[in-house]
C-alpha cells in the first residue's frame, strides 16, 4: 500500500522559500504570479494491507516526524 503526504505551511506562517520562488518567477518574466507557497511531498510504501491501520500509522508518522504540526498542515492519501 502506498501513502502520499502533502505538507504545507499553515496560513499566516512566513514562507521565505515561497517568496524566493515568487521573485525568481517574476525575474524570468512570468507576470501575474501572485503569492507562492511551497511545501513537501512524501511517498511511503507500507507493508500494511488494512487501509484504516495504514492511515493511523501514517498519522502517527506525521505527528512524530514528518510534519511540524505547530506550523504545518498535512493531507494524507492512501492508495494501492
């Protein structure tokens, strides 16, 4: 089973990397680009076959290591 996790900064948290990307896009001539926010994407292959147990395991991983829940949000997608 494969888990996909999207981690992004919470609204209101300063995103210096997003600002740098925004500036670089403008300097490359891409006009009309508004605020840019960046994040992380993680894929994990799991041996667990039960979708509910896999989701709980991934939740635990996010809280303990993958995401800083004080400043980041995360979304989990569990697939085959």
